[in-house]
């Protein structure tokens, strides 16, 4: 009876009516997509008119989806459609700041494994902190700032890229610790867009359809503009080529806008799919999305152990790719996350993080000091 009760409780924790199944599904695609981007050798860049190149969509776009969903999560934990205010919002901001600090530490520890990937967690932590003031903003303002950043910051980044970032290993270390592979001056746009999305009613079919269709329109428009510019000679100037670049992780205008469109459309599509009985067929994938920190960190740790045992070197990217481990990693992630979610519910790292934050920043307001007059509000 105790075991059955535990299973029932675990199942309900990520399948109850309060849970947005589509958000979990989108998170799973982001986590597994980033893994695929690391482990696949993709020769040809994405071209809209060549379906055989569409696998390249996992490059860059998966991490952008991860960042956009981070914004959605920030909005949901701070009230969603009805944003928190006053002391509640202040407390929520402190809790998010504590989460950011822990994520940064976890990211630094994962970097120490030597696995040759740009760990996103340090950048994630900094983006969380940068987003704190935006939690009280209106959706229209959030969209406006996100669009402005997406269009203007790419004009500045090429100039910043030519500045020295420190001598040798020091500069590389600083870059890793700050997550500069995901430059926060432009990546904050994805978080702000995610917060704006999270302030809408994500349960409404209209919202989901707008996300899907609007995101697709933006993504296709960006891809078409890229092809037009490529054949126009406009990008012969290196500076303009950097500003308007569509290359994943380049932070060019087309890359930023197009990737945001892909992320929004994936989220909208996942929300629509999870309105149907397919949500139960896709439960194993949703289990991965219910514990993204555990899944992400677990993949990197498993990679480090496997590479060390099989190759004797955690940093041999091409040697590890030659082992073709992607299928095993995806299967292992899905199976392990599903078993844990069914038996225990919340992921182990998510559970530990939640308990630490609750201990450091209790949810309940502190009692008034002795002799204080009771509030009359």
C-alpha cells in the first residue's frame, strides 16, 4: 500500500491538471536537442529548401528553446497570468536569485568534468539575475524590450568580439564561468520573450495556435531573408555579415529572430499536441521535461564516465562521436527519467534545489516583531 501510494503521488506530481504538459514536452525536446547538437556530426547547414539539412535545426535552436522556456518558467513561478506583487514578488525574486547561484555552481562543477561542451548553466544563472527586474513588467513592454535587444544588440556584438578577453587560459576560463558562448546581452531577449509568453493564458487553444503559427511565420521569414541576403552581395562586408548572420550561435539578427521563432513554434506545437490523447503516449518524453536539470546534468556526467572508460579522455569529442552514442544516451535519459518520475515524481536535483531554496528563503512571511501593531489591511 505504501509503495502504491508513493507511485500514485509521484505520477500525479507531473500529470495533474495544474501541470502544463506541453511545457514539459518542449523542455524535453530542448534537453535532447542540445545533446543531439553535441553528439551528431552535421555537415550541411540548415537550408529551408533542402529538407535533408533540417536536422541542423538542433544546432543553436535547442539551447534557445531552453532559454525561452526558462523565461516561461520564471513567469509561471511568479504568478503566470496574475503576477505576484509586493512582498510576495520580492520573496520570489530572492528565491530565484538563490536558484541562480546554485545553478552557477552546478554549471561550474559540470565544466570540471572536461566534457567538450559549452555548459549552459552559468549563462542560465546570469540570465536569471538579469531577468529579475522584468518580473513586474507588462507583456507588451517585455515584447518591446525583447524585440529591441534582438535587433539592436547584434550591431554591437561584432565590435565587442574584437576586444581582448584576457590572456590565454585566463580569458577562456572567464568565458566558461560567465557562459559567454551564450552572450547574455542578446540572450536576455529569449528570457524576456519567455516571460511575456508565460504571462498569457497558455491553456487557451488560441494562445497555442498563435505561438505555433506566429513562430513558424517568423522562422520561415528569417530563413527566406537569409537566402535572399546570401545571394545579394550585401553580406560581402564582414561586419554586415556578422550582424545579419544566420549561423547558429552567431547572435546575428537572423539567427536570433529565426531561433526565437522556432522556439515559440515548438512550444505552441507541444501545447497543442498535449491537448490530445498523445500526451499520454508522450509521457516518457514529458518525464524528461519535468526534470530538465537532472536530465541535462546527468547526460554530461554519463558522457564523462563513458568517455573516460572507453577512450581514457573526457575531452575527445570526435572520438566520442565515432562511438555513435546518441541513441543510447537518448534511450537512457528517457528510461531513467520515466522510472524516477513514476516512482518519485520530482527529479532528484530539482527536489534538492527546491528544498535548499525553501530552507534559505522560507515561503511564509516572517512573524511581526514583538509589540508590533497588527496590520489593518
